[in-house]
């Protein structure tokens, strides 16, 4: 016979063992502690999410969350699996020139859990990844999570390089939730770099006379338009040379009047 006290300890120990086993199952993982800071999250700790309150579970036991794909200028990154890992290996690096805004897009696939995507949210440089304080302003209060929605893009910047030098790195977090409550985290590590001075774009340049050409062939003012600079810098236009076209009939007439080389004849008509 076992004493009542011994039986109680056995039952208590069995319950602890079962709870510990459940905590490692992908469909039964406790939510992260509310006090977890971004620094602690970046240390490599993995957090998962509680399953749907209605008790739904994914059709695939290995499913851990929707699989995210991130898009940006020159970037398309497809996470190999879902999951909520605020760790360095989940960071996707990208360089962004200073003084420029940039738009990122994302999508997620929850078909591995036989469900759909419910909503997304995002934040930039949040201090506490699990701070649920709502944004004061959706356009300016970027250090808090946005409202859950089906929107799948965010425009951030322009960024500046701090002087004296400081870590010019920003973190854009994307949180994706599926229809049964599983969530995955995407992280863009944005490094601000010095902007290159790109040349002006002249594909749409036009030239027009501001007054009718002089009868004696003298120069006339010409207005150049349609030239833009991709960096927003002021554009200076200067004349470095000129071309002159002369008709064949005029060339023959001039040659008969005064034989000369075609090159000299053409230059004499370009003033």
C-alpha cells in the first residue's frame, strides 16, 4: 500500500512531466514572456505561439508557422520554413542608401498547415519585441507594432548616417499570422550606406528655340528640358560642342562657287 502523501507526489510529478513534454510540441508552445526585450530576443532565443483558442491544430505535425517571403530593391528572400525566431540567423541583410525612402513587400504561405493567412503587422526598431502598446500614429509611430491587417508592404526612411559614426543599422520586423493562430517572424536588417552620386537621366531631354533663328546664322537661345537627377540634385547644363547639318543641294552649290573640302565647307556654315 502507498501512503496518500506518496500518491499525491507521484501525481504531481506526472503532471509536471506531461506539462514539460507539451511545452516542446510545436502546436502547444507557450507564448513568450512579456518582459522579453529585443536584446534578449536577438541573443538567439526562439519563441513560438499558442495555437488557436478554438483548439485547431495544423494538418501537418511538422508545421510551425506560415513561410514568409520578403521583397525589396534588389531583394527577394524566401525563408526555408516558418517559425517565430528573433535570432541573428533569421535576419535578412540589405543595404539602403542614405536620404532615400524604400518600400518593402512581403507574402506568406500557410498551406503547410492547411490554412490561410489571417493578417500581418510590422514595426521598425522596436525596443521590446513583445510590447503590445498600440501605435499613436500609423505613419510616424513606427517603433510600435502596426494594426493587424491584410496590408503587405511598408515604406520606411529616409535614413541618415549619424555623425560621429554610430551603428547605422535598423531592424524591420514582419509578423505573419495564419488562420489557426500560428505566427512567423521575418526580420530585415537594414544597413544605411553612403549614397552614390548617380548621373542625370537624359532619356527624355528636349531642346527648343526660345526665339526664331537669326537670318544671318548667328546663335539663338535654346531651352533644354526633360533632364532629371535620380538623387534630387540640381542639374547644370552647359554646351560643350555643336553639330551642323547641311543639305546636299546647299553643299553642291557652295562647292561650285568655291571648291573646298566638305569638312571645311560644313564648318563654315556652323557658327
